[in-house]
């Protein structure tokens, strides 16, 4: 009897719903008591409670791995790109596909074999000390091996970053490591060519702007990289004054009219920038300034002495005097055990020269020979020198030890991997990033 009654009620309910949906009747569907659901706690909860707890308040998304932007910031903290030589090509060279970075492959050179290893190991980012794309490319058609590697990296979604001379110059970078290789107890360590403290900004722009256009011009200049000081942007200084101008016949002044001496309340706006951004800064100024002929000055800034431990190469004092042969024997196993070339003893015989002050430069240090000698060094350790550069070194009173270009760089990679983990921790980045040293990255010469 109870079952039959429920069937009749269900038929009436269905009929009421059908009539209501077809618009033939405004009869409301019968109200039913909300059903009860059980969760794992065995408490009876309504559907509304379930929705409010789970559907309408989802847990915040937490990335499991750091982003490429986070890795770039960490690498920039290890070796600020402002320390790189002006001719260098540093930073993010290939952007990848935006994926989270799970594995990083560290290498000196980004060769086809290294890229193949990156793909085989699932690396999302290659940190290559030497820039893959050094000379400007007119086209990306695979005509060069570097172009082919770049194309394959883009296809695989792998990002590429290079610190190069920024990692040479920074305190605790490759050149400081090379000093430790020669003598862990070395002292009085200095850069052969110190980097100026204001290397981020080499010029200052001074422009006179009507007050109504001040913010528009300041913003345009900031977007062109003017006004950057360390971690701060939009840095500027302003002072108010009066500007005058006389528009000749045929001019089209934004304020006043031709043939009259105009006096206008203006603001003197000053913003510093790096010379590499000069074109962008001037273009931004002309685009945002309301005047037909903006009045502005570009002032070159004098270099301010910075940290003597930051810059190109290093010069240091040995803890005990040693000969070139003894130094070569010390560094040989620490720099990969490759071929070492050492200056011949001076003609005429005699005891080998005892050195107390030495200089180092990772890679090729030919450009630093004169300054190393002027700093008191009598021995110069570097990766390679041409025949004529060796003769030049000898003429300067320098004996040389040549350890192979990449052999003076590759041994630093484990230290770079450790620094990367430390910096990610400071940025409170998700942990678990796998850091690998490329096995395919080897000295191309036996």
C-alpha cells in the first residue's frame, strides 16, 4: 500500500514539473525536504554545506616547482648582469615554453651533445656559462650550429640562460674560485680591473617638461629602463622653474604661438640610465613629450670606485713563494688534468723564478696582461693565450701558466649548483629542483 502511494505521488510530481516547464501552468513544483548526505565523519550534512565547504572555497594553488622567472631572479642574484662586460650577451637567451622548472642542466658550452643530454634527462632550463647566441643573428634558419641548437631548444620548450662575464666579475665567482685553486691561503686579493659602483647607470637624462605632462613623460622613461637604481624603478628628481622660448615663423609650439617670447612653468626632470638604453630612452622622451622640440641634456657619469674584489680577473699574493712549475703541478689535477703549458725558464740558466704575487683570469686573459703586471703580478694563470700574447707577457715580466680555456671554468659548476639552491631558498621558492652537471660538456681538445 505504501509503495503504491509513493508511485502516485511521483507521477503527480513529474506532471507538475512538465506543465511548469512548458509554460502552460504557473503551478510550482512540489517542495521536498532537502536530502541528507553522509561524509566520512558520518555526520549528516546538506548539499549546501558540501558546496560551501568544497566548491565555493577551493584551496589556494601552490606551485610544486619554481617558475622560470624565479630561476632568472636567483641567477641574477648570484651574478648580477650589470657586472657583465658591455660586449657580452648575458641573461635569458631562449625563453622556453613557460613551464615550471623541474630540472636544470649546468654546462660551460651549449653544444648539440649538451642539448641532446638536456632532452634525454628532461631538463627544462640550461644554464650555459658561454652564451649560445653571441654574435647577432640576421636570421634563424639553421645555417650555423648555434642557430640549429637554438631552434631545437625552442622546439623542445627548453630555456637557456648565460651568466658569462657577470659570473667572472662577481665576488665569489669563477675568478675567486681560480685563486683558491692556486692557493687556498692566498691574500690581498683584488680585481685586476675593478667594476665601478655605478655600473648600472652610466648617463643621466635632464629634460624640461610642462607640469601637466610630467607623469606621462616620467612613466615613458621608466618603461625605457631609465630611473633604475638597484632594486628600485621610477627613480627621478624634479625641481620646478620657468622656461622660455621664441617660436620662429613656421614653428608649431604646443604652448603659445610663433613670433612671441613665451614663458612657461616647467619641471626639470632627472633620471639615470645605462648607455645601452640611450636609443630607447630618447625615443620614449620624444614620444611622450608634448613639445615639438623638447629641451634635454644627456650627461655622462664618472665611474665611482666600487668593491675592489669585483671586476675582471684577480691579482693576489701567495701564502709562500713558488715557481711556475710548482704552481702548474698544484692546479693540474684540480683543473681537469688536461694539457698544461708553462713559460720556459729565462735564457742563461739560474734558479727558477720564485713568485709571490700572481694573477688569474678564467678563459682567455690577454686583455688583462698589462694591468696584471702593473698590479705587481709576476705570474699569470689563464686558459689560453696566442703565441704573440705569450711573447707580450714575457716582455712585461710575466711568466704564464695556460691550463686550457674551459678547464679554468668547468670546475666551478658544482659551486654554482650549490649557490642556486641557496638563492632559491632565500626567495622562498618551492624546493625539489634537480640540478645536474652536463656529462656531455667536455674540453673539445685532448
